[in-house]
């Protein structure tokens, strides 16, 4: 376990460590683990190329390209405790990460107890992420992985998205006008997916202490009525066909 201050001139933090582990162990998860805690404002590409066995916890905020090409491990970003309280009491969310997070990620986990910028999850092919608000073009060109958005979304969500899935909490019913419907569709999650979502929201709360996650869990029945499951159109068709088959068998 290690602790460091960090500032915005510290870029691509984590790449050297991940590279050293990859040279030693290849794609095999290494024995042991490294938990590294940072405090401050991280520069671009925080946690880039992160591999298995590494967990980064950042108390502060980060610039663009958080978790770029991440292959494993975990990144947790939370604001300082006093900021958490003041933002929550004011009914808002801190902006904790810049644009283009998870660019080209193939694995790992990212939890942000606040909002991120544009193009969140672009070209994600395997990572799991929970965030509390995103800008335009979220989940752009996604081919795999899971993104949970517990807050407002910008326009053009799901453009070019051919795989993976997103869960969007949409209490204001704004998603339909902001979804790029060329390749994806928003449906209500079924029971199996509701359980997966709840597990992710609970994990987000455990790792970040997010007041929003806590509130959503405490009123879970109301929460799931405001959740949309965004999926490629072909996958929606397969789910609906499977549900129809189960219904016919039951009859």
C-alpha cells in the first residue's frame, strides 16, 4: 500500500508499473496486489494501461483520458469529504474526470463518485464503469463492457455502439431525446439485469461512499422504475425473443 500527492503535471501515472508487471507476468494476473492512494489533481491519462493486481484510489479530480486502454485493475475517484457533503447538500455533483475516459479499455473497473466529460467509454470493449453524469457522445463506438450512469447524460449517447451495455438513471425522462437510435435501443431492464445493476451500484457505494448511490439503494423500487437499459438493437431483439419463449413455455 502506497500513498502519494499528485498534480496535473503527473501524466500517464500507472503505465510504468503496469508495463513492468506485463513484462514479468504477461497476461497472467500477478501474485499479490498494489493499492496506491493519491490526493490532488491528476494529469492526463491517469491509470492508463492499468493491469491486473493494481488499484488506484484518487481523492481529488483527474484530467482527460482516465483509464485509457485499461486492461485490468481498478480505479476509484472520489472528491474530498468536505466537498462531497457541500455538493450533496446543494443538490449537485462534482465534476471529477475530464473527457474521453476509458478510451480503448479492454478490462478492469472504474468508479467515479461524480460527473465526467464528453465521450465517456469511447471504444470500450471490456471495462466496467459507474459514473454519476456524463457529457455528449457517451458510450461512443463501444463494443463490449458495462457502463452505469447515475446522473444526467449529454446528447448522442450510444453513437456507433455495437456491443456492451449501459444502464442510465433517467428520473427526468430526457434519455429518449439524447439517445442515438441508429444502432441502440433503450428498454427497461429485466430481473436478471436489475440484479446485476444493483450489485454494481452497491459496489460503487462501498468503494466511493457516494451519497447518490446510497439514496438510490435506499429507494430501490423507485430507482429501477427510472432506469433504462441501453443495448444494441440486435441484442434487444434476442432478449425479447427469449422472454417470449419463456412466456410461451409457461403458458
